[in-house]
């Protein structure tokens, strides 16, 4: 996978890269210095996934329902 900046990754890209990094760490084939770098990248990827999930949850929570319970629009959410 190309080295995309973690901050620019979609949730799906970050999750796929995190799975790849975890696989490398689990196999234990990388030298110690490489493992440390992989661990740091994995931590950043985990944080990115958590951020993207939180953003999605906030968007879903902002959906307003009409009297019948059908989606009727959205309400403003700070920061989105």
C-alpha cells in the first residue's frame, strides 16, 4: 500500500492498513526498530479509525425524525 498520510485516509483505508500492520507485528518477522515504527503507525491508524467512527456517529445522531419516525432532515452538529 502506498504511504498515504494517516490524516488523509478514509476509514476503510485506515482499517485496511491497520490490519496489514497488525499482521506484520503478529508474525514477528520485523526487526525491533521496524516493529517500533509499525507499532507507532498502528497507534496512529487506530486513532484515525476512532475519529472517523465518532464523526459518523455524530452525523447519525444529528438525523431528525418526523412524527412518524421517518428521517426528516438533520440538525446542525458543532464542528461538522
